[in-house]
C-alpha cells in the first residue's frame, strides 16, 4: 500500500523539471548490457532514460514498502485529525458486505 504523501512526493519528483547534472556509474555483465540496450530500444528511449525510469520505479516501490515512517509533529497532527474523524456510512457499500463473495463457490 502506498502512502498518499509518498506517492505525491514521488509524483512531484518524477515530474519536476530538473537539470540532470549528477552521474551514476555502474558495472554490468555483457548479458545485462545487451538486455538493457534491447529493452531501451524496444521502448524507443535512451539507455540513460530506461535505466533511470527502472531505478526510479524500484526506489519508489522500496520506499513504499516501508512499515516505519517518520513524520514531523505538524504532519502527524494532521494525520491524527484525519483518522480520528468519524466515518460516514455508505448504504451501498454496506450492502456489498452482506452479499456472498463471488470468489467463493
């Protein structure tokens, strides 16, 4: 499950126009090199763009899977206010829970 704040942060990070000045070097086997080049070509993107997209997605998934999240006091208070609000009963949703599961025979 992705935390909304993390998703929004990652969306901003992914769409924010930045100058790409940082470099990342890596060593890889000839097999991995060929695989990456073929995939980048299949998507009609540069190797740099392909690797960056794959790394960004992997980083987002890794961070989204964390169960320990540190929030500052202001953010924690806002979260606490939201989860403390009384829910609103939705009769149509409640009715769905009275039906037998279509996944169980």
